[in-house]
C-alpha cells in the first residue's frame, strides 16, 4: 500500500484584525495536509506567513503539490528527505512532516509529543495574545486575567511610543503579583529606540521583548540585552541564521515556530541545544488552524520548557477546521490519545486514537 497525501486549501477569517509592525491580517489561509498509509491518517497544517519568515503561498503550494503527486511509497524516505538543516519551503515541509509523524504516532498508539520525546510533559503554560498595545482596552486585560492567564502578550512598534507606552503602563497597573507582560516589536525599532524602550520599561513587570530591532546585529543585540533587566528574544530573524548555533546568540531567549524553522524534529533539536546552553525557549503558533495548533502544542510539550508558550490563538479565528486544544486557567492540557489530538470537523472517520 502506497502513501496517499491529500492537500485541501482553506481560508479562515479572523474575528478582528491582527496588527503588527510588519502588517495587518484579516484572515489565515493555507492547506490541510492529510497523510494516509495502511489505513491510518495523520494531519498537518501549512499556513505560510512570509512576514514571520516562511516561504510565500505560491512556493508552499508548489512544494505540497510536488510531494502529493510524486507517488511516494516509502514513508521513511519522505521523512528523511524533509529532515534538512535549511528548508526553502519551511511551512510546507513542516506540514508534510507533521502529517507523517502524526500518522506514525496514531499507528503506534502514542501521543505525538511522546513520539518526539519520551519525557514530554502533559500540560504547558500559555500566554494570552491580546493584539496591538495601541488599541488595547482594559476589558481585554481583565478578561485574560479572569481566564487565568499570567503572561499577557502585546504587539508593539506599530504606533509611536507616546501612544503605546501609556497603554502598557496602564495594563501593568492592572496586573496582580506574578503576572507579566510579553512584548513583541517584530523588528520595528532601531537600536536607539529599543534602548529608550528598555529604559522606560524598567520597573514594570516585563517578561520579555521579542525582536526589538530591525537588523540582526549581534553586537547591538548584545548591548541591548546587557542593559535590559528582562529577556530579549529572537524569532523571525532566526531565519537569516543559516547555521543556527544557540550557544552564540546574543540574547537570552529563542521563540520557535515549527512552520518557520521547517519541521518538528529540527525545531526540537534547536530547543534542546538552546536549553542545554542555558537559553530560554518559547514555542509559538503562526495563528494556524486547529490542525497546526495541536501539532505545535505537542511539540511545545516535547521541549519541556516551563515558560508560557504562544498557543492561545484559536480565539482569533471566526471559523476553524476542527476543535482546538482547550485552555483552562492559562494552561493547555494535552490528552493521552494517540497522535496530535486533531480531529477534522468534516472527517468523522478520523479520530485522535485511530
């Protein structure tokens, strides 16, 4: 029996605009990948987002169609071909790999996280994703806190400091002890602006600033990290580091998106190297469908990182391909069912324990 790959396009509108310093989204579009072999199916999600470091939609589609029409019979051969150091189509390759690994986990009766790592945890902390700081309302903060979130993530850099900073200060005043703010500048600032932000944020409960500067200048980043009383993190700029060595990074934290890195196994290797080097690791979604969110949550659990991961994004979608993982009191608990946990709404024959 040969491997059958089915690629189905989707478009999921957002409940509200997703604004960052790199642009505005009103929907997420991609392809659901279904890998069927010997009567067992697994799923992956290809949701390219070039602003975050992936290939374009056209490039992703070409790779998916090439692989789905190749008539590949050996699952192991395709998995080996996808496990590369650098991918030109990371979102597509990640989706293909995820579908194959999900299918293998289901066939073996293992959760995907334990297929990736025998010592994977069963629950992970997650941060609330509240969108842009400039448009943030106090009610959104209060709702997130009432839901149990203790790390609140805000996008910054899309508006001037004199608009965003007062909002951040107002949010900080609402936080209970132990709660923190995670800021993501998406490379909006130059080094002097980033330094001013770090100075002005001193004394506030800041967890981290992600991608503080537009240019990946290690000397500048090292100076900024030395001046910051909190972690700085690299995310989309990691794409430009073709031979990533976590031991040589100038910041304290890595933010890893498997659809940007190019696969679950490579992302897990980087996470393990980073943690061994004393760096912090956070795994985040690309605001994908539930198919991608389940897979990314399983990967986050495999890393063992205790930090809050960026996986509370399902509420941004007004429609989805299946039920997303549930989050309670700021924690995402994963079931012991086989595979990723994803069950598509339109395929009742597939099940997490198939």
